[in-house]
C-alpha cells in the first residue's frame, strides 16, 4: 500500500504478469501454428514498453521480442502480433486499442500499423519519422500519434488518413522537444514532452490548456519521464524511468504521492516505461523486470 500507515492508503498492489499462463490464458491456434513456422519461441515479455487496455483486452508493445502481446481475458486466449502484411516488426513501442481496431507504432519501420481486433493486418500509416506514443479517442475515433523526431503530434482518422497536426519545436508552452507517451481522458490529451521535462495538456483539437514539470532529481520533478495516465478523479500519473517510480500530480501540477523504488519485488520497478489506467486499475510496464504490474487506485482524493 502507498502511502504507509498511519496515512490512509491510496494505491494498492494487485498482481503482476509476464506471460499468458500468469493470467490463466492459452495460446491461440494462430500462435501455435506460428510456432511451427518460426520455431520454438517463448512468448514471454522481454522488454515491455507500452500498454493499452480496452474492456477485457490487454495489449503490450514489446520491442524486446519485436512483437505486441495481446491478452484476451474474455476468451481466455493469448496471441502475439509479430508481422504486418509482409513486414516483420522491428521496434514496436506504442499501442492503442479501439472497439474493433488495434493500432501499433513501430519506431524502426517508421509506421503505424492497423489491425482488426483479432490481430489481422488491415493497413498502415507511413511518412512518419519516429512514431512512438499512441492514443485513441473513442468518441471521435481519432488516433493521436507522437512523431518524436518531428517534434509533433499527428492526428488521423480510424482508417489512417491524416486530419491535422500540431508540430512546433521549442520550449514555450504548446511546443515540443521530442514528445513520446500520450494519454486521453475526458476530452483532453496528455503529452509527455520528454526533453522539455514536462507534461502538456491539450484539447482534442490541439489547443493548449496547461503544462507543468521541471527537470530535477527530487519528488515532483522529472529525470526521465515516460508513460502518462489519468485516473477517474483526474490525478495525473507519470512513470519516471530514472527514479524507478510513478509520481502522481493534481491537474495544477502539484505533487501528491509517489510509489515504487528500484528492485524486483512486488511494487518495485526497474526502468518503468508505459502506463495505462482503466477503471482505476493502474497498469505499469516494468520494462527491465520483464513484467506488467497492476495496482488499484483506492480513491479518496
């Protein structure tokens, strides 16, 4: 629990998983057939980097095995996505899930690939320099892509047609310096403006709303910020890889709480990266511990 007693607990560790059997899942027929073609390969996490959750589906982008792990809890099935058409994935670092789509950002291939919800390849988005973070708005079906090397956020429709972008490099609010991880909540886009060491908040049309964060090595500052997510009460969570912990802020950027430290036990991290929050369950891609850890926000401000 965090914080420690006698303070009332706000965050509770639930469980961690590394492979399908940890969730009681079996491999799909496709996965077994793929094993016959590609040889024996352990579909176990090697370097989970990004995570997305939609309903009973959890998808984890893992550049360590050059694949996206898809855990279907409703069907109790697991399947990897390692290929898009004729292309094998190189560096999958971003993932987003819609009602009937899975979007995957491959920074090495410089594309975003679109699959149906069964993992069948549909199309791709090219012309990107280094796509990293993805976020999908369920209402508008807009896909937001952090194109890191172009210092921009590009916005596409569900089929991959570009609608607009906001892409001015700089230090002023509304500008970017290597943006990476994204999260959408309550009509707002939260952007990890990585090399400006801050979090920026926009509306769905790219209009700037707020920004906070400074470089530093103490609580409330950022050293190597990665994933960002927001709970149901509006608290903003940021994973910091160098701190090996997750920090929590209010909408005004005031530091509230941190959880985690370097280590391999439950609640410890080793270079945490992606974050996702669904129904106040906090999913953390604990990259170098080769696992996803799941926590519960207990509420209460």
